[in-house]
């Protein structure tokens, strides 16, 4: 089955889930959380969704359940945030502007990860993806980020589709990203990973997780994956990238298993 048909089938499977609204989702914002990521080929994702339907709700926005996200990542000219990850620093930061396309909401966001693996996210509502022109951005960054606005440059943008599941106990959130595409804003190179799913389990503490048990049964193990860093690596071969080479090989193997050919004709 070709990738496009598989993605349509996955979207169709969401009809078997009970919906949850954005307002209801606000009860489990999980801004201070532990994140665990997994990489799946699309056929494994289909199995996961079939098993999850009885235990999870799916977020629905404007009648849509597989929602488009558009993100612009900021970094310094020498890519200090990318290099912190590449060089293995446990304490690191990401700064981005993200649009939730279905709801037409855009936020400037700062994510900080500490040396215990916990992530803190702060954000403010903005009206444009152009963070350099956002009123109040400098003040927001001075409060929450390590960098000031003049130090930052838009480096990478991506677009993907996201499914968000919430367990019935409302103690965890699962995001599933597919059809991931990148454009490097410095050299204009494109790359895509449409045959790969990035699954992220977000929860406070060590609450019981049916989806984690299912992933274990499917022999899917945690695997770190930064969309910003992978997008940088895939669109700029000049970057130092030895830390990410095993992840690239694994992603390519999954893509091959999905009988996928990278689509470099995607235009944001």
C-alpha cells in the first residue's frame, strides 16, 4: 500500500475514537512533564491505533482529528541550540513559533529540558510566524529563554499532521506526528519523512499508561527524536551530525519498510 493511502487509512481509523474538545484538553496541559518519544513505521502505527480506541479520546478541532501544524524554529547564527543537542548536553533549549492551522492559533514557545529529563514549556499568543516582528517577544524571551531576540534567526520550518490522544483518566497525552516535511530557511533545501510516525507520550510523573504497555507489546522502544535537529541534519549536510547518524539510519530503514520514496517536492 502506498504511503498516501496508508495515511488516509490512519486518519479514517480516528472515527472509532470518542472526541475531546480543546476546552476539555485544557484540564491536562502538562506544561511540566516527562516526555518519551518513539519512532514507528506506519503499519505499526495502524496497529497501535486499533488497540488504543477503547482507552483514549481523540482531540477534535473544527471537525478535524488529524491536524496540520506549521512551525518555525529559531536559533543563533552558529546554531547554538542545535549544537547543544548534537554535543550531548542534557540541559538544552528550543525556541519556536508554531501555528495550529485548524484553529488558526499561533504561539511563540520556549521549551527547556533539565538534566532529569523533564520539560518546561512557556508560550505567548502571537499573530504571526515572524517572531522577529512580534510585539512583546523580547520581553517574553528575557523572562524565559537563554537568548535575546537579536541573537536569533529563523533557521528551519516544518509542517506535519498531528493526532492527539488523551486517556480516559485524563492523566496523559499522546501526540502522533506523520507526514513530516522540512525546509531549511538558510539554504532553502527540502526534506521529508512521510513514511515515519513520531509518537510522544507526555505525562506528569509515572502514571499508569495503557499505550505504553501496548508499545512494549509491539516491541517498540523509546527513541529520542528532535524534529528541529533532524530537520537541520536532513537539509544541511555540512553540520556536525555524528550524534544523529544512528537516528537517520533507523528512520531510513523504517521508511524503506513503508515502501516510501522521500518527497522533496513539498512546498510550505
